């Protein structure tokens, strides 16, 4: 599976991405976790030491070598199909069956600029989604700047993490429109920081057709892990039960026909 996780900042998408990655790694999958969010904190959520890791977008020498052009330049001549198939293994850092790859973001000209940085990032993302054999989980910002149209269509599941609030719902609607415009129709929602059944009901009624495939209840363990900059305990009964249910729905690629419970 190739799964992209998105949502408004602070809703818990990095937490969800990291828990799903660790859950599937425990079940024997080779998992590649891709940090495609400018905040780049997926590593700490996975318990991976990110000291010394440079995001791909900031690797000026590598970009120059692979594209033939210096980063920061726009226009001119450079390779539009640079070699990238060796990068996940060469640049990734692994722990407990999960390999982390930090993408970074293009700072100049916007995510869609015709520049060496953007070209290398999109080529790498295309390789991961279209050809890489591992189960891939991408932690993305609310936009989908790293995905080209063809790449987006090859993503198996696009998960929007939502809190029980109208701003989060509005972000989910915008993400759904973006993905629809790019031909990606397998969009699902996961509720986050859920405290009661009324909040589940709010999401269920307001997602406007986006299937709700599970909820991650508010958890003192997750809050403590965030404060202590460590991974949440996957063996916590509430966390494990919620992640198991969400993973099961995503594996079956089914539309949720019944309303999830707060747990």
C-alpha cells in the first residue's frame, strides 16, 4: 500500500502516520515512512534519532549531481528524470522495521516551481509511489505539493486527519477537492483527539461523503509522549485498539458503512 496522511496542522496526522507505520512494521511489513511536511517531526514520533539528517530538498550537492543544475535556479537546462532509485536506501534511517526518509520542501518559487529541487523531489516521490516495493506512509502537509498528477493517481489511500471542529472539516473539504482534481478518489477520514460519541457523531454528519474509517481517542499517553518527545506506547490498550481498527479498514479499502465508536 501507498498511503498519504494529511490534515490541518496540529490535528495529530504525524502521530497517526507514525503509529500506523510502527503497527504494520510489527506485523512484518517493510515500511518506509516519508516525512513530506515542512515541520519534519515524524522522526521523533517514530523514535528515530534525526541528528545529522538533512532533508532531500536541502541537499544542494546531491541536487546538482542528479539534475545538473544548482538549487535555487529557475529555468535553464537540467534533467527532468534524475536518478533517484538508490536514494531511499542511501538516505533513510531505520529503527524497528521502519525506515525514515525526510523530503523537506522547496522554499523558493512555490512547490510547483520548475526548478532542480522540485524536480528531484517529485521524481523521488514518483519512484516511491510507482515502483518502490515497501509499504509507504507519507506524512504530508495540508497540500499535496510533492505529488504530480500521475503520482497522486497511484496513491492507494489518502487519509485526512480531522478534529471535531469546523476548521478541521473545512481543511478536509479542501484536501478532498485537491485530490479529486488530480484524479485521486480513495480519500478517507480519521478522527483525532476524540473524547466522546457526540464528537464522533459530529464528524460522521459533517464530512460530506468522506468515509470515516476510524477514530483515535484523546489519550493521556499520546499527550505525554508529545511533551517528552518520544513515540506513543503502541501497546497502550486504547491506542492499539484504535490503530488496529483503522489499519484494518485501510487494508480492506472499504467505505465505512457504520459509525465508528470513541473507544
